[in-house]
């Protein structure tokens, strides 16, 4: 029996190293954010992964308020 799963780009799972590159932070800081629950993770065995939409939510929730308008 063949099982095919088609994941759209928004369903792709990111590793800590991917998050570090996207946010321009160290890999250690990316792991820390994931461990502290700042960025929601998915557990696959002992591995942790992050959905793109959860990373986007983290970025949106950490935007500073607009000033001067």
C-alpha cells in the first residue's frame, strides 16, 4: 500500500537551524525559544520542528507597536 502526502509550503516543518537563518539569530537562541515555548513546536520522537505558520505567529506577536503615525 502506497501512502502519498502532499505538504504545501505553509505545512513544511522547520529545524532550529532554519529558524536561526530566517530570524538571523544563533542556532542556540533558536533552540532556546523552542524549549521555552516562545515558538510552538511539533515533536517527532526526540526531534522538534516548527510549522511556518507558528514561526510567523511568533514574529507577528513580537512586532513593536507603530510610532509616529
